[in-house]
């Protein structure tokens, strides 16, 4: 993935605001304007007493900053809010496109794939933050949080070849260094058996293109008429019922889509407890 460029203070403000919901950026713009405007409107006391030169200099600097900042800072917040709103719209569009196309997760650029994966987890109940395309952070593309638990996601939009064990090992090392609850490697293709074997029994889940595609279809199904579901091969009403009841029957934690690796049900999807990696809870629900 592309390495992020160093940015200045103004770029940092815009980038940080773009990670927040758009309405938070608008609220920050309003608060910062009225706060700085109140400082800029205060008259400066030019009659100084002995020993007040230092405090006057600080006050004058604040006044000058407020006079400029009352317009600049809200502008930066609004710019970040606009980027956030655009990213939210883009994520919803990519999710809808992926749900309505048989090969939807395999379309688009690597950057669009990361946005799509972030939206997929967001609809699973996670707070998802875009990590800006990986870079010097171990290839982490999306940061997830659910309650106090944090998770790392690495995206591999590979269609022509299978994801091997090396990227899975690398993410697992970053997970250990950051002491997070778990991690996900998501690809539009598939994984080698070596990669699956390494992930077995560890707090790391591999999601291939087939699993991701079906999960997105399940998420989108509730917003489509029943006739459309059958016309484009979407999940049956039984799948929708499973989605509605997707809380763990043992511990009531949220469920996530998983893919069986072994046994008679190999390569079939099911709902599995999201806390399996932490508590080894084995609560499951059938998908169909």
C-alpha cells in the first residue's frame, strides 16, 4: 500500500476531522468560531503597569491568533467534515454496488476495497477508522473498536493469486505488539492452506472474497424488496432472520460471519461469536 506523506498542522487538522462523523466537524467549526470570535472582540488594554509587559505580550498573541483563527480553524473543520461526508457516501455506494453484483468485492481499486471493508465492519457494529493505506504500521489498513476491544484489519485485494502465510504472520506480530483483542485479514480472493493453518486457534480471522461478498449481501438485504432478493440471488428470508437474531446464544455478544475450515461443513458460512478469540466462546448460529 502507499506510504503516507508527512503533513503540516493544517493538514493534520483536516485529516483528523475527516475521521469523525461529518456532523462532529460542523459542530467543531461552530464552537471554534464563536469561541475565537469572543477572544478577538475583547479590547486590548494598552495602558501597562510595571511588570505587565510579559502578560501583555501573551494576550496580544492570543488576540492576533483569534483574529485569524476564527475564520481559518472553522474552515479547516468544515473541509474535514466535507471529506467525511464524501467518504461516508462513497462507502455506502461501494457497499450497495458490491451487494448487487456477483463479483462486487473484486471490483474497483485497492483503496476502494479498503473503504468497502471498513463499511462492512461498521455494519457489523464496529467503529471503523481508515488507517490511510497502511504504510510504516505493519500493513494495518483499518482500525476497529467495539466497546473497549480493539482490532486490526489488513486488506488484500488480490484476485489472481491466493494470500499466503506471510501477511498473516506479519499482522499477528503487530497484534501482539499493540496488544489488541484480535485481527482480520480480508481479501477479494482466497487464502492458501498454510495461511489458514497458521490462523487456526489464534485471535485472527481470515475472510475471503466469497465470505465478504455474502456478508455484504446479508447486510444489504434488509433494505431491498423480497422480489429483488430472489431476482439477483440474494439471501433467502431465512438468512434475514438469522441476521436479525445474530447475537450469541451463550454470552449475548454480537455475532460475525465466519467460514468453516474443516469437517463436513467445510467452506460453509455460519454466525460465530465475536468474542471467540478472547473467551473461546463457541456460540454459533446457522446461516441458513
